[in-house]
C-alpha cells in the first residue's frame, strides 16, 4: 500500500495535521508520500524528515488564489503524473481544501482509493460561503471513505452513503509534550487564556463578558487573547476593561507550548463546533479547560475529570464554571493530571495512524495494486 497524505492549506492546523500523520504512518513502516502547498509554513519539514513529496504552487493570498486557479489544469496534471510515477494506491486527505474537488474527481479513473477527512460537516456560523459549501460537498461524493473526528459529525454525515471512520483529533507534538501537572494556591492571581483564530462562532465576546462578571466579584483574574482574526467587534469592550492583553497575530508553533503553559485556565467558549484542535493541545500542557457544552466538544473531554463544562453557552455559565474550578484546588489539580495522562495515553498519533490504516484497507478497491 502506497499512501499519499494530501492537504493544500498553507497555515494553521491543516499543514501540521498532515505532517504529523505522515510521520506517524512512516514510523509504522508504511510507504508514505505527501502532496502539499509549496507555500505551506511547514513545507521544509517534509524534506527534513525525508518524506517523498510533491509541492504544488498554490497561492499566498486572495489575488494569487484567483490567478493560480487558472493554472489548475496544469497542477492537476502534475499531481496525476506524480501518482502514476510513484504507483500511489491511496490518497489520504487530512483536511479539505477549496480546490479538492477538481483533483478528486480524477481519482477513480486512476484507480486510486480516496479517504477524505472531514473536520466539520457544515461551515461554522459566521463563515458561511455558498461556493465553498458546494465544492466541499462535491468533493465528499468522490471519496471512497470518510474520516471524522467525532460521533457528532458522523451522525451529521450518515446520509452520505459512505463508510465513515471515527479517528479523534490527536494531540500535536509541541515541545515533545514534556509538561507537568499544574497547581494553584488560594487567592492567587488567575491567568485566563483564549487561544486560536478569532471568529464569531468561537465566542470571544462570551468570554469577555464572563471575565467582566468574574472581576466584578473578585479582581484576581487576567485574560490573554492570542490569535489572528478580526478583533474589531470586541475592541470597544476590551478597552473598557482592565487586565486584558491582546496578541492579535499569527502564533508560530514554537511559541505555543510556552504561551499555553504560562496560563492557569484555558477557556473554549464556542457557540458551535464539531471539535476543537485547541483542546488536545492544551491538554498536553496540563492546563485545565473550561468548555461550553456544544456538539462534538462533549466528546473530547470528560466533565470534572479532564475538563469542566459550563452548564450552557452563556457568559454567566462560563463565569460560574471558571469560578468553581479555581475555588476547588483539588479538582483543579485532578483535572490537570488527568488531562496530561489522557493526552499521553489516548491522543497519540500512533493510535490515529493505526486507525487510519484500518480505514485505508477497508476502502481499497484495487486489490491487485494493494497486494504488490
């Protein structure tokens, strides 16, 4: 079985996920290749880890995306030739891309099995785009099998008529994940963290309002906001409050462990979500999480064991959850220890690779190639 890991994104979790899965499969002894964007922030890491790969010249922004879309026929032929020359049997897309459909509709003629990872069944609130939605759904029809990260998404996609495999989001291997459990002392200053790309569905406004509620009762809290995205809808309220620091920029991988570990509580105040890549990353740092009880997030953590859930998606509820966590020192320490242990034992890339191989074998439709 010759597997090519395919993702054309440039930044964020997508390129990281693609590389981690490629490394995990290679470590298990599989014949692994990759197709990535030449502009991917981790493109050089494939050469560093001696992974045979094809780098396609995608784009650097909106204008170049439009221009390079005209070059799609040439890029598609480049990919097809690479698949043929290397006798690839399985294409494993680790995260969808707006161009996927134009490539994937050729896979059946090439007699290549196609496994597609779908992180979210529907676009998030505030991110709706009809064209992207159409292209993503067309790409799904070309897949021989689907990987999802939660049961929630599997349920949403049950009418696709495809084999669907659940492979929970593994924890990214930042800083070799050498972290210790955290502890707090009574009445210490508590540093809260919002981490990740800023979008309406991620509920930053909910957290800011919860922070205001907390500090009206006890001025022991500070809030750090780390992430790129449009901060302007929240700027007025942020300026009205004290003890909030904003780092509204792209966060490099090397910064992530120290940023997370320097805080006491990470809050995931999402309005809707199928899953969160931030959750496993925070758990590997042993920082307790407060999470809103939406959809797939309920599957990623266990209440009062590896995190604490707010009762509902509201500022009052998030504030109460944070307050109850930091007031109960033994609970705080238990959650920190359990989160570290769970990340180490259940969120490794080895398990994800093993499950991926099971899925790839299951969808194989060319036994002659597979047996070579």
